[in-house]
């Protein structure tokens, strides 16, 4: 397993060792010991989630103000543009974002530590998105920053139209008005 820092050093691209031949491929999608060594500390995961979304669906930018979640995210079918926004006030990268394409062929994963808002845009006809979390889902503490906040300035890929959003994501607030860490 290889961990590569992004432009926000705490957010890491995780690349497993993939063994492939004419029959297909094999890789360990998660190994606690290898993951801890790759990121340089121990992290406990408590929940696994799986979502399926159609092209153009944008989920995010989500976070929890209590029970903050670190997330290890990956795509098993299709492709997404995955984004993490630093919402830690004391961080030198506060308000900055990083985006990575995750897809079924590159097998990349993204480690998004607690203290970040997270979201993704589906690039393929459908995408199946898996993620492990370091704390349990707590809907009372969930918040959303609006996906197109000009102060954050995320450059989302063009998917041929406006993104498809949930009501919660349409109603997300601007970073300047958001509860942050």
C-alpha cells in the first residue's frame, strides 16, 4: 500500500498493490496494519457505507460537527471526482480543497481525515462508492457546505449539465457561515 500526500498534506491518496493478469485482478482493499503504516498512525473504523448514484449526482459537501468522521473512500464501479475541503480554522490550508478522480480501474482510495467537508460528483453513467468511517453517522450533527461556494472555488468537472442535488445539499451554507472545527 502506498500513501501519497495531496496539496493538503493530511489528505492522502492510497494506492493498494494490485495483482492482475488476463483473468482479472486481486488486491487487498483494506488491511489495518498496512493502512496504519501508510498514514503513520492508528485509525479505528466503525462503519462501512455503500452508495450508488447516477451520472451528474453530486453528494456533499458533508461533515459532522460532533462525532466528526474520518473517511477512507473508494469506487468499485464507475468514476467520481472526489473532493475534500479543509474546515479546520487553525489549519494553514483552511478553506482549501483537493480533488481526485477515483474509478474502478485506478483502484485509488482517498483518506479524508476528520475536520474536512467531503463530497463527490459522479462522472460515469453510474457509480458505486464505498467508504469506511471513523465514527458513526449522526444526522443531528451533520452539516453541508454548498457545493459551489465561490470562496472555496472547487473546479468540478463538466458532466454536461447542472449537478443533481438533494434538498439538503441545495440548502448547504457558505463556508463563511458554516460551523467549522
